[in-house]
């Protein structure tokens, strides 16, 4: 049987999820990561994790498609046996997501439904279906956004889902506490990644504006977020539960 802890990171092939996966490996945690379409990127992350001396596996997942979840967890069970010689895992990080920039007055029902599916319905039922495989005293980490605290025009649908995730986190913590499972939210601020077409990273005007609104004087990098998630999966964080940890450098304070 595996003695190492194992984390399942959705959307772990790029951006923040990739940094989370690598940061977890840096803490001695093995990783199952999911990707939506780019298997080569996911395999490259697996290779990086293995180069750190940890075990890893990559599985395809559309986090917005709840009908695929039973088949996905069949694959998780197979990977747990084949790669890690065990039947269960310890940490679930609900990171997978997509961006939407649309003013409230212009947001379509189809766009709204997409946000519901990928950011709320998906994590809700993926976590539900993960529970039989999640070890007692495990950890669930949901990813929110600074946009659930401050308002930036064009993010009403996206941010509403993140606000819902923060409420869900507290209910999960309350109901799963009997199993010793702690549930927390990490809320990144503006980060330089390819998220949303790389808008924060590639648009200098937006980057400068957000840096100016941040107490530490810059926008975030993936390495500002991954270690926070990894910390929550260590014994040092064992008494942190039902909390929202914003990692934004002090945006709009």
C-alpha cells in the first residue's frame, strides 16, 4: 500500500493548477492531475513531478460535464491501483475553470449556464462522487477568486459562482467534519497566466492598472498561489477549516 499522500488536482496541466501540482509534489505529495484537451501538456507536468521523485498520473476530465463523472472516477480507481498501489486519495483540489468577461446586461443564458456547470455544478457533484475515495482526515480545497470580494465590471456571472463556492465550502466543512475532512477556499487575485486568453499577463494597460490596485505593487504569478494550496495539504494547516484564504497581494484593500 502507498504511504505517500495523494492529491487530485483538476485542471492541473497548466496555469495555476500546474503550479499547485508541482508545489504539492515539492511537499512530498503524489499527484493525479486532470486536463481538458491537451494531453501533451499534462504528460509534461507528470514528467516534472516524477523528476522531483514523486508519482503522478494524468486523466482527461471535462469538469463541466457531470454525466462523465462516474466514468472519470472509474479511471481514478484504475490509476490509484496502477500508479500508486492504493484505493484512496487524500486531497481534492477543485481548480478547473474557464473565464468569462461579459457585462451583466450582455451576459447570455448560455454563458451563464456554462459558468454554473464548470464553476458550481461541476465541483459540487465531482466532490460528492469523490467522497467514497477520499480518506478520512483528508482535505478539500475549492478555488474561488478575489472577484467574490470586490467587484470588477464584466465578471458578474463568474464571480457569482465563486461566491456560491465560498458558501458551499462552509457547508462541506460542517457536514464532512465528522470524517475529519477539512474544507477551505483559496481565492487568487489577478494572476499572470493564460486564463481568459492571457488578459492579465499580456495586456500591459490591464496589468498596470491591477498592479496599481495591489498593495504589494504587482499582479500575481502562479508561484504565489500553488504553495498556498500545498500548505493547506500539510499538517501545519491541520486546524485551518471552513476558511477563505485570499492570495492577492492586497488587491483593492
